[in-house]
C-alpha cells in the first residue's frame, strides 16, 4: 500500500484565529503491474536468412565424398 498526502485547510471558527493547514494522509491501492513482461517486437523474432538454413544432401552423395580415401 502507498500513501497520498493532501493538504486541506480546515477552518474552525475559534477565537484564537485561523489554524495552519493540516496534512491528511489517505491510503491508495498499489498500481497494477503485468505478471508477464511484454517483449519488444524486434527482440521476439529472430531474422531468418536463406543462407543460414542447412541444405539436405542425399546420403549416397555424402558417402561418395569418402569413397576414394583410405584409413592410415
């Protein structure tokens, strides 16, 4: 909870003269905050580029790369 101060001049008719302003404190409900923070649109999605995707290579073509080599 938080408090709000408001100054209101209370005029009481008395023979001693006018009274000084009185500070009145009132309680206020806290501000509502979201449970989940919203992400900025540019941070939420990554840029997808054509060159970053892996190309599918047929397994036989991949094995041909190693056909001429011998283990030492």
